[in-house]
């Protein structure tokens, strides 16, 4: 039976947790709000593509989602840091 | 009555007519769109009603009329829900009661706008209070609307036919609409900010979402009438 | 994804109508996020000062709880697809972790309220409470849906109706996780 401890989902989770902890420890990322925001949306992209399985979904769905991620992240970056 | 009847189509179109009348009543006439700022001082509220008296009185007539003209549309929706549920139809009954309840409050909102504008020599505080009542009657229907949307969504999604009477996306759309109306519950807590009765989240989002809901319901229902869904098993 | 699915253009997890709902939710939360960002820009000092009152550790804990519950959810869906009996315990773990989120949130609210930081304290508090509360409603709905899915397992630990229900429930649950990731960054970190 496939392992539930050593598979792609666990790898994705590990990346998400690492990114979360790094964002939290502002000393590591040097207090950069913009980096924190971009990392958050990178996590969102990962959750959508991997956990929500959008990378296997029909192309229009995947692209709608990815466009949302880029657009919202962009607008928020501009409003917070421009 | 025949299932492709003109009456069903007319009832459905009534929704569009009623919606338009209500919108005209609220916006160009009564100038209540967007709603008055809840943080406005009492004297300014009263002056607003005095300054726009005729518009508000005529708007009040349109709002009260529109509230009633929605009912044939709701009856058309209920006819669909009844068809979906069949003989045992608790959700249809729930829908009818909740929606009637919600649109009567709209009638009273129109009424209170009228009363507030009716006598310009009323003291400021009285006019402001009548105005408050009118706005709450206008916005608090988010509460029954949420329940109505959940009931409608669930009813549509419970359709077990191979070809559902109403499309499944409409059921999900109803649930989404209901969720987005939720911020409207909170208007009593706020006089400013996004959750006040004129706020982005408690007014604009629900208003836009309600408009979208209306249009999509009409489109889906007309399509179902056209393919004679009510005659199917 | 099977070769047939790849050829036919992809697999929709759950059913299509559900994605109308998910897409709509993403649009609306985008409006929420942007409204918040505008307010933050207008009242920067107030928002910065108020943000520091939030308990970042609890926020972090909640994020980790949801991320891990999403992991369990993804594993549960994969397990259902291959008729693996571990699907149900994985789903139950998802529900447990999600419930943990609710518990932590309740403590967090209670602590804030007892310190006098309530709904109408200032404009930041309005956003904090309202957005996290609306998110919490999503969490509760998600938990309800997951409990329903958990009830559909048969005695052998398989799901008779096929994977669509658990895929769809999973998609909604991951949405809940995704929205929190952004909320955590906006409200607690930035």
C-alpha cells in the first residue's frame, strides 16, 4: 500500500509549513512585508494547484485560478507598498 | 395549466419588472442609493427628506408597488421548487413563507420612507427616527434572504433526476449568494465602516450579489420553461 | 489523472457547480482583502498599532492546524480513490484538526474581548473580527460537510458512491485553508 508518510502531498505540506515559519520569523526575511505577501500568495498557488488538484483540472479553471492569484497579489502589493 | 404556459413566463419576467421599478424608485427618485450615511447628524437627515420630498414620495410608491410585483416571480420559483420536490415539499413551503416575509419588509421600507417625507414640519428627531426604521427595513431582509437562498440552493441540489429541472450550478449560486448576504446581518452594530448599512460589505456587495442572483434565476428559469422542464417526470 | 482524462481536457474535482461557488467565494474574498488594504493605507498608524495587539502565536498555530488538516484531507481523497481503508481515519484527523482551529479561535476571541479589544474598538478591530468571523463560518460549514462525508463510509471503510463527494468536500476545505493563509498574512503579519 502506498505510504501516507512519504508522498507528494507530504512534500507540499512541508514546503507550506516551512514558508509559514519563515514568514513568521521576521528576522530571517528581514521584516520585508512585500516578501511576506508574495510568499503567502505562493502558498495559495501551491494549495490550489496541488491540494485542490487544479493542475489536473481543465485548463480554463487552472488559468482562472492562477489569474486570480496574480491579480489579487498584485493589487495588494500596490496598495500596501506602493 | 399547461406547463409551457405564457403565465409561467410572465411571472418570471415580473421579477425583471419589479426589480427595475424598485431600482428606479430607490435611485433616481428617492435618492436612497447609496443609502444615507448612518452617522449623519439628525438635522441633516431631516433636511435631506425635506429637500427631496417629492422624489422620495414618488419613490415610495414605486418601492411599495415593486415589493408586491415580486410575488408572481417568487410564485414561479416556488412552482419550480415544488416540481423538484414532488408531493412532499417542505422546502417549497419554507421558501414561500420566508420570501413573503422578506418582501413585506420591503413594502414597509417604502412606507416608512413615505411617512418620513410626508410632513416637512415634523421635528428633526422624528424624521430621523422614521428614516432609521426605513433603512433597517430595507437592509435587514438580508436575514430572511440568507435563509431563503440556503433553502433554494438545497432544494435545487437535492434534485435526483438524471437531468435536473434546474441546473446544479444554480443551486451552488444560491448558496454563494446567501453567504455573501451574511454581512447584512451586522448592520445594527455599526454606524460607520464597511459593515454599516451604507458600507461596502454590508450594502454594496449584497446589492450587487442580489442583482446577479435575480438575473441568473430569471435566465435559468426561462431556459427551463423553454425546454418544458415542468412536463418532465 | 488518467490518460483519458488528460486527453479530454482535465478532471474537475467534485462537481462543476461546486466550483461556481468556490470561484464566487474567491471573488468576494478578493473584495474583502482589497477593502482591507485600502483601509490599511488610509489609517496606517492605527492599523499597525492595533495589529501588534493580535496574538501572532495563536495565528501561527491556527495556520499550522489548517495546513496539516489540508494534508490529511488530500491523503484521504487519494485513499478513497484507491479503496484504502485508511481514508476514514484520515478524514477524521482532518475534522479533528479543523475543530482545533475553532477551539483556538474561540480562546483568541475570548482573550481579546476580556482585554477590552472588541468589535467596535476601532476600524482595525471591525475588520479583524468580521473577516475572521466570516472565515470561521466557512470553517464550521466545512466541518459540517466533512462530517457528512465521513458518515458515507461503509463498514469496510470504503466510500460506495465514488470519490466525487469527498473530492468536492476536500476542495471546499482547501478553500477554507487558502483563505486563512491570506487572512493570516494580512491581519497578523503585515
